[in-house]
């Protein structure tokens, strides 16, 4: 039943006061109407007594107003009775039980009450819909906050693992451990990752390619190479990676991540490869550390690197320092 049943507004109260006495042909039937709606006996008793002791003083209209006012002022305790009163009035359809002189007026008054109820029901539904939208926004905000917390926890975990590598003295072991840490970094930002894998020749020549990792970003595949060397990366280190990219016929791009910077010839080599269809982005571990410290978005960082490599023909531009 409509929200107005929680508390009859003035216009609805007046309509009910005019209508209910017309629906109840006799004075006892008025008492039965309210008793059937669940009105408390304590509220009915004074009027039952009046009906027994002074029938002429019992006027259906003042009695109806008094009972409805009592229901209105009774708060939650009479909510069910208020709803039942409305239900009985709006569902009333046998006007033959009314006095003949009251039938037309009763029919019109019931129609008015139904119209008021329907209008208020519409506003109630709209309010409920707005409340649900608000609750949904709250739920979404809470889910987003939880997701941010989870992402931060994962970023902090990657950062801790990465910083631990700086304490590793064994260069070979350190380089090997770098691969899963950076792969975890990509996963943390929702970038699909394939772990390091090898490719064997088709004529029994064994392993012909060792790929440190493969990531998928915005519909493109990136072959990932990671180096933790003490000297800058030169053309001898870049060349094999370019070969891997070229051998994919333009279906894959390259991402090279190094602990050190790159020599100018190595950068020029990647710039020249772009003219032949090979996109290779050069990055440093220093950028990754700065990105984590600043809690930047890895995807946005990679986009800027890609734009610089493709549009500006600058495969090595450090966007975080």
C-alpha cells in the first residue's frame, strides 16, 4: 500500500471522512468497518458505548474523523490499520449497499481517493527508485573504494618485492627474479600477462627464442625483454629483440625494460626500426619504481610511452622521474 498510509495527509483524510460514512449504511456497520480494518478496541470502545447509551448523539462523520485522527496520531502501532482502511475503501465496489441518495457521491469519492492513492503511489515509487539509485551509488562507491584498497595492497606487494631485488647481490639470480615481479606489476593494473616462454625450431634445432614475457595492452601484443645489467643497453642487446618483433610480421610490438639507460645508437636503432613497421618502447626500472612511488597508473604511463615512440619517433622518453 502507498506511502501515504504511513500518515494520512490532510487532503486524503478529508476525503476519507466524507467517504467512509457513505459506504457504511448504518451506525453499527461503521463500527464494524473500523473493527474489520484492525482498529484497536481501546479506540472503538468510547463510540460503541455512545452508540448504546445515546444513539442519536452518534454521528457517523464526527466518529469517522475522530477514529481516523486517532489512527493518524498513533504512529507505527496503527500503520497496519491505516493501510487496511485505505485498502477497504479503494477496493469498495458494491455501492448497492449504500443509501440510494449516497451511491453517486460515494462512487465519486472512492474514485477520487483511488486517484490520490495512485498519484501518491507514483511519487512513492519515484522516491523509492531515487533511494535505490542512491544506495546503488553508495554500493558502487564502496566497491570502488574496496577495489582501490586491493589494488594498492597489490601495488605495495609488487613494490616490496621489487625493492627486495635491489638487495640481491647475485646478478643472474636478480635478473631471473625480476621477470615474475614485473609480470605481477602488469597483472596488478589489469594487463594480461603470459609468463616467460621459449620457442623451439621446427627442424629439431632446439630452443630458438627465449621470451621474458608477453603482455596484451589495448588490443596489441608486446614481447617483453627485461635486463638488469650494470652497463647501458646497446645495439647488441636491442638487436635480438627487434628480430623477434620483426619476425611476427607486424603482429606484435616490443617492450624493453632495463635497470640502466640505453646508448644513443640503441635508441637510434629502435627509431629506424619504426620506419620498417616495428614498434619498440624502451623503459627503465627507475621509471617503474617512480611510477609505484607516485601511485601512477601503469596503463596511462605506457600510453604516453607509446605515443612518444610512434608519433614523436622517440622510443625512449622517461615520463616519470
